[in-house]
């Protein structure tokens, strides 16, 4: 591809340019990326303005890109103009979308897309939709918090610069990978931050799923109004939408009765029990008995069933497939080791943690055991979220472990103090246990457990960010290692 073609594509976004003589006529542009780690000979580097951009620029220059395109103020990198050709633009998102379409359009057009948004359950719902489609014989890739998965549910090793929804050119590379392998669908999680930044603005979704809405990511959006606006923008990128009518914020999107609810008179309805889901499609009733537990998982499965029905798939085939699939890893995952019983659940928003605990309490009552729960305060997300989380913790737990995780540069002791401060009044020193890290919290839970208890571990079961470094961590592996020592 010629440099001229690239410049013409984003002509209206160009502020100023510092190009060597003859640069416009240069041929051989082989690719484009916004990750300096992925730069190859003949590539263009897209540099988005951020506090780390100076470092990224220097790393990119060492890899000799054909051109650097950035939304920094014109002339911001004047000292590098003799080393590399730089183009300054006024809108990174619009330019990125146009360039993704230029470089990847033929691959994007070959597949169908389903975007899932909401505060909780995006990961589980996306994976359920993908697995249902796979059971029906389609080749489906799933993209989100857990990474990128193929139709065999094997993880594909893409470099991810952002959690959950990839940046424009990363996502386009993922699409290209599956497009040339003749995949039918990509199901992906659409976060509010990604939608606000237009990371999926080059896609036309066959379906957008809106599953729930509660406070989250206010450290980024600042207000609930802006948070909601970002979520709602997914509808404008989609041909069909499926709305949870129990979330009043989403009702503005509903243009027909083919949406779902637990309470309203909608065409798709559901009701969960501890071991099954009652599904109503119009006047017809179906019972689904999943091979896993967790009523919050059942809600996500019901949503996924309705998503396929909204797309016109055969109802009997979809209901049959629903009894065969399993949730993604660590989504209300039960396991036992030695004399200890565990539930691992990735719940990390206030509402999700509350639902996870309630479901674990129901299960513990059913099997006649007491429940120990670890709840974590997340240092990277702000103290307002800690307060909301603790105020929603249900009463009646045998023990409650309060642990700090993903501390970043925050004070872990302050995090735990904040958690204690906003707990329901029934929790005191007799039934709460402090811990300054996720690993310490797991140890405390095990040390207070016996064969008559179940331990529920909520929170972000991933490598832990601490004081500028990353500590490798996986709950199950850590549990097995610790139990070998005691």
C-alpha cells in the first residue's frame, strides 16, 4: 500500500505533517498497529496521547516505522522529526476507524458480530453465547476479559494492551486471524470505556445485548449519565438489540416486545431456581437444567438463550444446547481439596458480589454447611466502589474475610479499614478477618475453615498489581500449593 493512500484516507483529520521529501510516493506499507511491541518493517505506528507516550515513541523509533501518526499537539515531538516521519491528527478515534477499514475491511465484512454490554456478566454471557453457537455447528471466537478463544475453546495467544475489549488495531488483527480461518461469528464484550473510546466503531453488529446496569467505572466516566451514554452507544452500531427490561435505563432502546425480563410481560421471560431455569418464549414454557450451579450464572445463560432466539435460531436446538454447556473458568466454580470446599467466583462489582454471596448462601444451606466469604477492596478502582460493595454485603455469614487486592500504589491497610467502616452492623471483630493481600485472605479463609464449611472467594482472580509490579497469582494454584504446606 502507498503512503498516499493512507494520507488520503484520513485527510480531514490531519493537522500538520513532518514528512521527508518523496514520502508521499513511498510504497510498501505492510501494516499498522498501536502497540510498539507489534511493529514490523513497513508498519505504521499509531501513537495515542497519554502520559507514557514519550516512552512508546522512543520504543517505536528503534523499530523503524514507516510513519508515526499521533493525536499529540502539532510539533510535540519536534526533536524527533529528523529521525522519523510524523503525522499529527486531530481525532485519534475517527482516524483509527478509517484506517482499520482501509487495512482490514475485507476481513471484517466476512463475519458476524455480537456485542455484549452491561455492568455485570459480560464475560459469562459472551462465553455462553459463543458456546451455544458452537453447539449449533457454527465456528465462533470469543473476545473479552479472559482473552481470545477459538471454536474449540482453546485460548489464542494475542498480545492484549487493554483488559476486556482490545484497542482498534488489536481487535482488527484478531478479526483477521479468524476471518481467514472462515469463522462465522465473533462474540465480544463491549465495555463502557471501549465504547466511549470508539474501539469497536468499525463493526456493524448483528446483535447487541444489554444485560444490566449499576454503578461502575465512575473513576473514568465521572457521572452515571456519561457511563450510561457510553453503554447505549452500542445500539447505534447494531442491527438488532436485546434488552433486559428489568434495567430501566435500557428501556429507551426497546422498539418491540422481543426483549427479556424476570418480572415484566415480555416475549422472553425467565425465572431461576437453585438447580434449573424456567424459560418462557411467548406462551411456551421450557425447563433448562444446566450442568453447573449459580443463579447469577443462570441469568446469564437465559440471556444467551434469548440472544440466539432473537437472531432467529431454532428454539428446540438452542434449549437442547443450553443443557450441554459450561460457564467459563472461575465463574461460580466448585471444587474440593483435602477436607476443604471452595467456590471461586470472579464477581468484582458491588452488585455481582452481592449476588454471588446470596447464591453461595443458598447452596451452603442446601448442602448443610456454613459459609466463609472473602470480599476484596480493589485499590485500582477508588474508595467509592469499596463503600458500595461493603454496604451490599448480605448478613448471616459464618466468617467474612476482608482483603485488599490489585492494590496498585494505594495503602492496603487503608483499603481494609474502609471495608470495615461500611460493613452492615452485624459484622464485628468476632466474625470478620482482615487481610492485606488476596493471598493472605485465602490463607485466613482456609485457616478458619473445616469440613463443615464452604469458602467463597470473590474478586479479581488474576495477577496482582502492587507498587508498580505484577505478582503472579491464580486462586486454585495458590490453594493447592498452600494446602501442601499445612
